[in-house]
C-alpha cells in the first residue's frame, strides 16, 4: 500500500464510562485516532507504532486493518505492554486516567525508525503526547521529523498538551523545538495559551507562523477554527450539535483536516470539512465509534448550507 499520511504515536486501549456507569472497551491514542479519522475520509494512511505482544495489541492491529490503515510499520514488543486509559464523565467534562508507564510505545528509540518508509510519505503527523511519554520517544519523534523533512515530506504537529505527563517548562521547550520544524501546526487554543503565554488567537497564529509553519489551524472550540498562512487568515465557523462526548474531537479534526488537505491542498476548505467531522464525532461515546466517514460529513455540510 502506498501511504500519503503516516501517523506516529502511542495507541491506547480505551475504557469509556457510559451513562449507566459501566465502561465500554474501545481504542484511543491521538495518533491512532487521527489515522482512523483520516482513513474514514478517504486518505491513504499508515500507522507507525510499537505495541505490546498482548491481546490489546492484537486488537489494534485488527482495528487498523478493518479501517484500511496500513500496518506494515507496526512492531510488537514482547517485553512491554500496550497502554490503557479510562475516560469518566462529570459536570466538568471528561477526565482521563492512564496506565501507560513502560508501554511499548514509550520504549521507541530513534534507531528503531524505518528511515526509507518515513521519507516516502507526503505528510508525517506527530504530537506532543508522543514526546511526553519518555525521553526516548521524544528523541524518536525529533528523528522522524528530521527524516521526513530531509526527504521533502511535510510535518504535521498537534501539541496536545498533557501536563500530567510532563511539567510545563519541559513541554514548552520540547514542543516549541518541534514546532520550529513543523509545516502544518494543529494546536488547540487552550494548549497554545499555556505554551505561548498569549491570549489572543491571532497573536498565537502569528507566533506559530514565525516559528516556521506554513499553515496554522488553531481550533477555538465553539468558536470554530482560525486558519492562517503567511498570505491569508480566516475564521471558519463551528457547527453546533448536541454533544455527549468530546473525547477524540480534536484528533478527528486533525485526521479529517489532513485528509481533505491532501485531497485538495486548500487549508481553509480543509478546516471547514474538519470542523464538521469534529462536531459529528461528539454525538456518540468513545474515541473511534462516533468518528464520521466522508459521506456523512459531506451530507452534514450540505444540510448546514442547504
């Protein structure tokens, strides 16, 4: 399979709390979520991931194959486990609890990377979470970025700040270094405010453009997305829906955005499409199950504009 988009990161088995208090098993991890969202929008996408030699790892490989995500770069580690997380829901929104220390993904090192495969893609997508889980993993992401850039591929980066994984000072240093090597910046407003110490969305977009990104898609929650390039910027409105679980809305945005951007090359069109995909993804529980496919997204867009 020829892959245009390669997502590198940590898969996590998900247990998501339902309205009756029980937990429903599923799949998560931002890179995996992004890959599936992109595949459901028609992108040719692959996963670069390390899994444990366990039933959870088997489940991910089966999931990706079923979703049309290439698994040829997935490796299994018999000495480590696949990560797990739990999602609970309350008045303050969704909360996460993780069992990921020592996972197979956290043990990935730069020398484990498939050099030729990374250089053959059009876009490499990585995130701050992939760098937060261990120093080795952080170094591996930097190496993957360098390999992609050296081969002429674009780099997409979502900071996905998780302060339970590392202190803000280290997160800033590592994420800013990665952002300086990024072509497509996909930050969320709350994360960017903490990382940059700026409040205004336009100022945040300016800063990421100054760091070197050619495209910034800054998600603003209910206010939509601010898309900025060196030549143009525009706020793309959100699509109000009756949301029940926003667990993977940001990852769905990333995957849908990258799929549409690969298809047409217009970041403003891609953001509108991704806003619709993210809105639809909040109408069910769990990370993967509610992610919409292209036909549903396009039908929703027609309905909203019709």
